[in-house]
């Protein structure tokens, strides 16, 4: 056989085997150079001694692969590609389509085989990606040691925007909790956090961006204050860490990139067009499948989540504020007067501070110290203007008024 038929790797192998045959190299050294095992080296050396350079050429060269795609299966795949998957509004890639073929059409095909087929048929154009360098941060070693959280505002279904909020464990890449909402608000974030805590317990730390829901980015009266969500985590003894860049919380960013690519297409295939249906599919199907496919085992077996057995989550996951008791024993809050009842089990003095806890079901608790006090709400109406002898009188719902001169 002519030398020209040998590939460069086969030529290099022949040179190393010739040197080994002439005892210029030990078998262990030759195997190390060729990056193969010594047993494989001995097989190659035997073939080279018996047949020369021809013994190095694979007997499968020029013959069709035993693993080639059958013609009938190939035609079925191409038909589904053209009629179903390549007609989606968003571009579907080989990896996603291979998963969907196995899931919905009972056709198992490796994503790389499908990629080559699509390129060969002119249905897919490979792209080269520019690599960016960012300092790599090692994963945490334990489940629950650090959890990344973020929201993704995106057109997920039905050409409408929605926000997907997700918690992903840093050590495993596992989706711990995720749900679609209309926006990334304190209330929605608190609801998903409670869902996470009830299922897994309290993580040691939560890693977020510097958005207004997570961080007050400016000092107020020279003092650094906390957002309501930051305050909730502090009361749970969970550290909130703010990332300095999107790359710093790369795992949750990559999660959203994957989900924006795959979920949008799955929703279209399954005709999912509402938040309720999307959340049902997310919990029952997508999250379990995603974790099986993409999650990894932690370096250490210990779970760092802490229990929430005796913690009153309702008293933590609410909006908290502070007000001063007026001279008439009322408290102003959210465009309403809260009239404190008399007598109370606890002494109340004018000028004292009270705590206001507004729950997400719109109920309100008024507390002095840690003790609730009774009150009734007086809704303030807009002042009514009355013209009285060249003056205008502004009256509130209690009948009190104050006179102001009319403008000329």
C-alpha cells in the first residue's frame, strides 16, 4: 500500500513503532508518546511487524459505518424537520430538536448525528463563537452552601412578556425552585423563596444582582438601608451577597440562556400560552428533566440547608414599616388612618413607635414590641371643597377643616 494513503497520525504512529521495533524506545515510552495504553501499543506493533504500514490502516476505512442512520429513519427525520421543527417562530437547534424527537416522536438520534445531517442538507449553519475570558470561580462544595437567584424578563409564550424567577444551587447547578410571574417584585420573590424554604430549608447564602429588589444602591440620610427582601433574609439568618457583574453569577445566567432557547420552543410545540399552564409544565416536566440532564454531584455529601421548624415565616415574609402614634391615638399608613382601640392589654402612649406588618394578602398587623394591638381602619377620603363667604374650606372625613384664601 502506498504511503500517500496514510494519514498524518498513521505516519507518526509508524515512525514511533519503527523506533520501538529497533529498540530505540521502550514500549511504555512509545505508548506515552502516542497517548495509548501499552496493550494497544503491542497490538499495533504486532500488526506493523506482520503487514508493515498497511497494518496501521483501519479495516473500516472506505466502508459505511455500522452505526449509520438508516435511510427510512433519515427520511422521517428530514420530513419532521421541514414540516414541524424548522417552522417554529424561534430558531431550533440540533440539540433541542434531538431531545424533542425522542420525547414527542419516538425517534432517538444523537444530537451530533442530527447536527451533521442538518449541515449536510443545508438546514443548519455552524457558527464560530468568540471566547471571552473571565476569571473562573470554583463551585461551592456543598448543596445549600450558596444559591444563585435572578429573574428573566422575556417573551416566553404567546408573544407576551413574563418574568421567570429561579433559584439554582451553585454546587450542583440544580434548579431548586422556579416559577413564572408577571414581574420581579418583592411579593413574587418572597412567594418563591417561601416555596424553596418549605421544600429544602434555609441555605447559608443567596447570590443576587444589584437590582432594586435586592439592594438599596444609594444611602438615605447618610445611612445604608436594606430592601424588604434583604431584611427578610437577614431575619432568617441567610446572607445576601450582591454580584458585581453578570458574569459573577454565570450559572444562573447560563440557566436562563438555556431555558430561553429550549422552553420557548417547547411552549410553542405544546401550545402553552398562559402563566398558569407554563408553571404547571415547568414544575411537572421541565425542572425534573433539566436536573437529570444538567445537574452534577456536589464535591461533598453534606447538605448545608438548615431547618425552618419553629420559624414563623408569615411574620417574616411581609412588608414592615414603623409609624408614630398621633395625639388622637391614630397611626397614618398607606393613605389610611389606623385608630388604635382603647383600652388595650398593653399601655399605649402618644408619640410612641409602632410596627406595621402588611402581609401580601393585604391584611395588616400593628405591633408594640412583639405584641399585637387592636385597631380599626378609617379610610381617608379626598378633601371636599366648600365655598364659604369668599373662602374655600377643605373638609376631611372627620369634619375637621382648615380655611385658605381663594386665589384672585
